[in-house]
C-alpha cells in the first residue's frame, strides 16, 4: 500500500489530468488516500508528479 497526498490544486491543469487525480480519489489539497501499490496506480501517479506526493 502507498499513501498519495495532493499537494497542489487541480484548478489550472488540463481536464485529463484532473480526472486522473479524481480517479485516485483526490479532491482537496492536503488530502491523503491509501491505494494498493500496483502498476496501474503507479502509472496514474506518474502522470501527475507535479500535483502529488507519494509516501511509502
């Protein structure tokens, strides 16, 4: 399991990247979600590295 924290707003990013953040369950700044550590989740995080912070 990995913890993912939204550290920047999704207001000024393209809609496609905003949907990636919502797909991870991130809606508010400083919100932390726990997700399984698999390739699909890692790929989503790789799309938005400037918006999120990963905690092991």
